[in-house]
C-alpha cells in the first residue's frame, strides 16, 4: 500500500512538473512571437574540439561578430512592415565548458522526448547567467577547426524552451556563413520550418527567395530557411552571407510577422 502511494506521488509530481513546463513554454511562445519588443538572443560559445586554436578564436569573438544577424532581421522586418523596428538584439555571452547531450542515434518518440528533457536540463545547468528566458533565445555554438571540408553535425533550433545548438567552424572567413546557420536556427525557435528537401535542395516555391522570378533560374539570393541559392531544380550553393538571404512570405507567416504587420 505504501509502495502504491509512493508511485502515485511520483506520478502526480511528474504531471505537475510537465504541466508547469507546458505553461511556461506557452508563455514563452506568446511573448517571443508577439514582436512588440526586441527578442533577446544570447550566444554562448563552446570549444567543440578542445583545440588551442579554437580557444583563441573564441577569445577573439565579440558582440560585433554577430551584428549581421540583427541587421538581417531588421532589414527583413522592414520589408514586412513589422511594428518593432529592431526584431532581435544579439549579444555574446560567456563561454560554456561542457557540451550538450547529442541527439539519439536511433530516433523514436520516446528517445527523442528523453533527449529533449536532457537537453533542457543541460541548458538550465549551463546557462552562465540568471537573466529571464521568457523573451530570450539561448544559442549554444560549438566551434571546431576546419578539417578538409569534413561536414559538421546537424544544428538545431527548438521552439519549446527557445534553445538552439549550432555547430560552426572556428574561422573568421567562415563567420558570415556561421551566422546564416545561427539565424536559421534562431528562426526555428520562433516557429519557422525548414524549406529544403532530403537532398538539401530548396523546395519550390517556399524555399526560393524569388519564386516568381522569370526566368526562374538562376536565383541570386537564398530564402533563409533553405539557406541555399538555386541554380537549377537540382543544383544550389549555400549563400556566402546574410546579405544574400531573405525571409520569404511562408517563413514570415510561420513566425507571426505577417500577422504583426501594419494594415
């Protein structure tokens, strides 16, 4: 009987925790997509390969290293007549020493759910400040030395919790493209969906910067949620910087920019 009561207590406690998290996440969602004030974006660098070169690169980062993210969001916000003139304020936070838990190799509903809880717990433990997270996206950027074109692990942005994990190269030359990835994952946290197919090719029309262009190819800019500039239906290349990226109509709808525009 005592065992049964203890199990009931644990179940009730778990339900209470999940309900609290759900309510908080809903509050975050409403606040972060209202666009009545700048969305705070904190970048936390991590030395992903424990390299001395990577450590020196991280030491050289500053707020200005990420300024083109805010410039991109401001420029695109104007295009949609967003009421908030400065949609985001991106700042560099303190370096984080430990790496986040990797996603499960074999994905299932249960493994993904458990990993998500582990990640959120890791973020709670490793956020190096005590600022409010109701209107703040926390993006943890793991930096690595370039290795003969070897691809990095997949980056991600999670809407519940406003969390991003980005894998990037520790190279000044690569910084503009790193910021494309950061902006892409940032937009995931506020509701934007990917707009590329299984071959990483932009999906027409939502993954194209100029879907009505005639002739359609070549395109000259990338929709941020595809990140690539189409040269043909089967060929594309990643944009070199956020100057060559746009937020398309579908993405604007998903992040509540269209609903927040002046009529």
